[in-house]
C-alpha cells in the first residue's frame, strides 16, 4: 500500500492524466509532440513527465537531441490491481451490510 500512494499522487493531476492517455493511445512520443495542442509549455510538460517517471509510470529514451517517453504498463497494472483489491473489499462490505439489513427485516 505505501508504494501505491506516490502513483496515485502523480495521477491526481489532470495534465499528467492527459499525458498518460496520449502515451497509451498514441505510443511513444517526444516532449515536443506531447506539448502540441495542450496550451502548456514544454518546460511544464517536462516537469510533469519527470514526476510520472519518478514513480515509474513512464520511461524515456534519447533519440538524438530529444527524449521520447513511453508508458510503463506494468506500473499501471500494479495500481489497477490495488484498486481492484480495494473495490473487492468495498463490495464485500456492501454485501455484509445488505445481508445484515435484510436479516432484520
């Protein structure tokens, strides 16, 4: 659980979510391409990508003078598994509450 907190903190920003969405749908992209049409400076995009990289959600490789970023699906899968676990706990709690309420009727 403690390892999941930084991932969810990084995902708490709309710009970062948008970057992940683009990397997921379009594949590896340069900072220049990721900046296009966002209204956000390349420097700000770089900071957001660095934050995502620091928690393992993206990785970069140098291609000439540019950094090209790609999605780290394994880290997203770990976050998804954590959410599934929490969701299952909520489902179980709701089922217990329902059984309790129906038993007293």
